[in-house]
C-alpha cells in the first residue's frame, strides 16, 4: 500500500501524490518532498511578496567515515590495482625444534615465513557540470540563489555520500571486487548469538548477551586480540536509552554496555550507523528485508582499509564557444580490504 499526501495543484484544488521513498541507499531528506515540476528560478510573486535571502538546503545522512573505517588517501594515485603483502609464519610446531645432542647427524628443523598478495581493485570516477551564460545571468537576476556554487556543492555531496556508502556496503553493481564494511565475504557471520535488537532483550537475555559477546570475538580471533569498534543499527542504539533492568532503572542499557566494554577493551567505541538498519542495506545485500547488522572488529589499517588513491579533484572550467561552460570532477576509490579475516565478526538477523 502506498502512502499518499495531498498538495495544492495550483488551480485552487488538491491532488493526491505518493510520498517519496527516502529509504535505501539515498538516506536523504527530500526537503519538503518538492515535486520536480515545481523547481526553477521563475516563480510567481506580487507587490507584497518579499524574497528572503535565506535558502533552506536539503539534508543527507552523513557520518565520520574514518571513525568507522580506516582510510588512506592519495596513495597509489592512478593505479588500477593496489597490492598489500600479507606476511605469515610457516615455522611449524614448536616441538619440531626439540633436538637430541647425543645423536649423530641430527636434523635441525627450520623456521620460515611466507608472503601472500591481497589485491584491491581501483574504481575510476568522474562527473561533469555544465551551465550557460543565460543560467548565470538569470541566477544573478533572481539575486537569491547561486547556481554555479550549488552545482559544485551538489557534485561534491554526490562524491561524499558515494564514498560513505561504499565504505559501509560497497558497490551494489560489483560487491565482489568492491565490498564494504558490512559485506566482507571472509568475515565470520554469527546468526545465533543475537536474534533480536539489543534494546528489546529481556533482563536475562541482555545479561547473557553481555557475558558472551566479547568471549565469542576473542575465541574467533584465535585468542589474539579484542575488538575496538562495535557498530550497530541506529534504531537499536537509540533504543538503548531504556533501563538496563527493572532492578537498576537508573542506568541505561547503553551505559551498562559502555561500562562493561571499557573494563575489558578500554579503546572500544560503540558507534551507531544507519546502514546497519535493514531498510538501508537490503538492496546491496540482495535480501528481501535486509539484515539488522552488528559488527565487532579492529579499527586498524593492518586489519582493514578503504583506499582513496585520488581524492576529489576538479578541473578548470572551460568553454569552446564562450556560452556553455563545463568542468569535471574526478577521483579513484577502492572497496574495503580485509587483511585479517578473523578480526571481523558479524552478528545479524
């Protein structure tokens, strides 16, 4: 069933119009659900109309990418593939080194190391903007909106939103070569520890979750490391304001989680992210309803990394006829590379 709203049709009446869907990868506020047919600089005014200087701009969901995914910018510019060497020991069992000094021609076991390549493909990106002398002059005539500035700002926003979407979900057109933080194929996937939102767990189930989650991660990492990031759906994070239990109503579930994690992992951060909510990842995950995604991992460039070999760069505006002007912005990016598979731990339902 579609949700509808009624708007003035300009003829003194009302007409039904479906509400725009703002879910999915866009995560944008449609700024009043402006109908495309109503856009433009030419508007009807009368002698008592005052045009305010303030312009209300559209809003988008954004977050600090580097707080969630380690990034390296401007390394390997204009390459089409990045290679990271993974070094590991092939020394065998410790007891292979036991020797009998009384024997003759005793064979000494050898320690060794090997290296393996990890490749990340690089994607080229470019978008142009164009405008005419008339566009500029009409914007000046309206004296309320800078068209050229707005075109440049819209294109930069397109890049910023695209990189953050790649950082979390990868490319929907090629998720194999360009995965995101939540779509790494070599990560451990746990579908039993958490089967409902943390904020909705009963007192007993919440305590069980708290008691096993770090233990599960530590075992999965072969007892080598604890996590320093816990990324969870924003909808669940906001629900963690509820009481930890009926016995302790003065402390929230979030405070309890933070206190517990800080004792075990002093550098661990709990970070909400809207891409972890199922409505915002179902398109890329190719699952009808999507998943509520939870990720425990190490925020460390030696563990995982998003590369931007060429950051957003704009060419000089130019024209061939002194009437139409164009410039191009370009850049390069990769998906998220996972170098230590056992340090990425998903829970989902």
